[in-house]
């Protein structure tokens, strides 16, 4: 059982799932306040994890690859990018993706530190926000370091994985 | 953009997401028939992809690792396995996980052939069904080769990745 190991990538890992609707809690309910959510309709959920040693250099390539890959099924059945669909993007920080199996638990020794991770994550979100310019669609994102509470409807999550 | 590459594993890849409820369409709507679904409540969604050359040898280890890893948050906040929670399991075939970037498209040359993939997938499902014996929970699964239409509520998908 301990032989199974998680994937190791150099800079970061992105997981993509196509969605019809995705809703992420960005602030939990508190005494006097209701929970807060962000939501997208048709588009793509991008889960992001950075590893130790990741630098800003990889961000433009990540953004360009993820937004231009033809992974979205258009109405005519043709595969197009989320930019061409056009679809919205929900970016979810997901440090758990960097876990490696150690016995019956997961360890995260390869993950980037919290401050660097937050900086890279925020920079990645900004790059995506600049690239998604169609008025019909939007970029939403979770808060780095928070628990991510996600509800999602898909037409097949059609899950893809990319290393950077 | 073409430098980004997807993860390559030897036998198979499993992606795990924790869920509060997950519902998978297993048969699409047809003229005289409504769509059919399987559903679990609290538990874990296991997305499975096999690569070329994968054999039955890896299945017992996969099953044992995935069901015994402490990835589920119990009511008391302690991390326990899906077997100990106890939680249900939804197994989703997800060949897209084996994709590698080629230009702006994904290629699946490393994926196992359809017949071998179906055989391994069905055998993996059987192994899980034998292991999940608590009466409170259940194992549900999608059909290999079909489009997987998934709806999911989570308390943080808490996504993990394992190679086999």
C-alpha cells in the first residue's frame, strides 16, 4: 500500500473539470453573516497546486495553455477552448493535489510555502482575468488557504491533468 | 504552450474527491425512457484511468490504498479512511485523465485499449464492492466507455491524485 505514490511535477499541477454550473463558498457562515459564494455557469473549473521552487516564470504558460486547450464541447459538438466557447473559469486553490502517500496518510512536503503559494496563486488569477475579456463570461476564484466548498453540475467532468 | 505535459504513470491514475452527495448519470435519456442515475451521499468519488500495459496485478493494491487512506474528515474532525467513516464510494471511469498535451489538443496514446480498460475497470469495481461491507454505505459506479455526467456537492473536494 505504501508503494503507491502521488504524481510529482516540478512547478505546479493543474486539474481541469468541465462544468455546466459551479459554485464555490469563499466565506463560511458566521454568527451575524451568511456564507458567501462565487458562481459560474458553463465553463471550466481549474484546480491549482504549486510545488516548492515554483516561480512566476511558469504562470504565463500555465494561463495560456489552460485557457487555449481545446477541451470544451461546443453546441455543434466541436472541441474548442474555454476562451472560444466562450466559457467562464472558476479557479480553485487545491494544495491537496500535491500530496504523496506515506503509509495511510498524505504528506505535503513537496508543496510550496503558504506565502509564496498565495502570491503565485493571486498572480495566476490576475493573468486569467486579463485574458478572459468576453463580456459574456467571467473569471471567479477561491481564496488561497481557505477550505474550498464546491458544488458542481457537469455534462461529464471530462477531467484533465497538466504539469507545469 | 506545447511544453506543458500531462502526468505519466505506469499502470493507472486515480483521482479522489470527497463529497457530501454525488450523482452520476449512467444511462442518457432516450425517446421512451428517462435518464438513469446512481447516487451516493457522504463519501468519496474515485475517478479511474488505466494506461497501456496495466495488468490485474495492480488492482488489489489500488483498491486497498484508495479505501484505506485517511482522507475523510470525521464528525470530530479526525481524518479517517472512507471505510472507517464509513462513507460510500462512487467509481467513475475517466479516460481523459490519461491525456497529454499536443499543441492545443489532448492526445490519449498512452491510454489502455477499450476492452482491456473495461475488464480492469469492472474488476476494480468488484474488488471495491467486496471490501465495502458496512450496511450503512454503498459502492456505485459509472459504465466504462460512457459519457460520465456528474453532479456533486462537497465540503471541499479535497482533491488527491495517486499513481499505480
